[in-house]
C-alpha cells in the first residue's frame, strides 16, 4: 500500500457544471449529490450543474457546493481500483477545504460537515456586512517585507498560499494602503480579489464566536487519519483541538505553505487534489516541486490515476 495525502480546494474553485460527469457516471458520486439536496433542503445539484453563476457564488450555495463536489469526487476515487491501492495518512484543505479534509478522514460526518458549512457561511456573511473588508493577492514580495507593510498599514495576512503568493485582508482602506506601499516597495503584482469581505482577519471574530457555540454540540470523532489544520499546519490529535481550531480558522491566517512542507516532512511524496480546479497543484509545485500531485474532477481523472 502506498501512503498518500488528500488535499481539498477552498472557495473560488467553484464553477457552473462542476461534477456533472461524476454525477452521470458514478453511482457513489450521484448518491453524494442527492444526499446534499436532502440535508440542505434545497436543490443544490441544480444550481451546481446549471447555475446561474451569481446563484452558485452566493453564500447559500457556494461553500456547500464545493464541499459536496469534493466529497462526490472522493467517493468515486474510493470506489476505483487505484483507490484501493493506497493508504491515506494525512488530509488537509485550503480554508473551506479543511471541512472536506475532516469529512474525508471520518472526523466529521457528511451531514454534520454540511450543516456546519451552512452555519459558517451565514455567520461569515453577517460579519462581512457588519465590518466591510477587502482582500488582495500579493505576488513576488519578500514575506518579512510584506508582514512589515501589513503592520504599517493595519491589515492582516489571510493566506500564505505559496512562497511567492500571499493574500492580505482587512478593512478596505487598510488593504488599499498596503497595496500602495507594496507597489512602492517593488512588489511584482497586487491583485484585488472579488470577495464579499475581509475573510481570515479579525473582522471575522464575531462569526467565530457564533460558530463556537454551534460547535459545542457537533459530533467530532478522531480517526487514524491525521487532519492538518490551517491554523498551525499541524495534525490535530483530539476532538477538543478540532473544536477549538475551527472557530480560530475563520479569522486566522491559512498556513498552506507550512501545511505542504509538513506533509513532505512525514515522507509523503504523493498528494491527491480532490474537487474543483487545479489551484492546489500549482501551489504545491511552488512550495515543493519534488511532490507528485494528481487531480480528480471527472471520471476520466479517476481512470487516469496511477500510484
């Protein structure tokens, strides 16, 4: 058996039509989509497959859609011949993807994760409306220099995505100020992101407080598969730790670079990106080119897998 890690994408990876081929060609994948409709009490599948894009992008659908598509792809993989040849040692996900990682490891049930995601999205939207914020991707700047500028401008770091790609977040005017300072400091590129708020910043602390209450009754079951948290890029060892980290994850920096480096340090050489898009494969390539990353989005991807 080959030891591997599973990684899952976050918000922004969604697109209309994602997962349709899985739904039409895999009975286990179809069952996941159908179950999501029942759990949420809405026709999530129709919005995923047919859109319109504005509806899929909305808080009511987007996060649940990415999670559901990822879990459908995971079940298609598990049912395949290649899926039976591997032992999953670690799972991790980028922001929202951490819920896919927890579900894939058996720490959260599908129903439980989906309900938590629905609450999390609603709380984050509420916090974003109360404290309007912005985010921007910064490419090609020294990490220490960026942290210094963020401190000076009064904004925060949302994601350490790759050594040369960091996302900043916070109040709109603070992020704008940081962008000006970064441009003046010779930063290669600053890209304002089309998002509804300053996510992964202290602006989200009210959402985290609300979510903490919801998590008190959540069923969390630890398993042999280690889930690496965005909060500190380390495996979680107890249900109390998961319960503590999930609210923190809403306002903390996503430590994706350190997450990938930790997986590599454990002797894992093969990663499987499960869900829409290929963003994580590109990030992993920048973090550690020696790692092998394959993707699953379609039945063809499952058939092409080789370990």
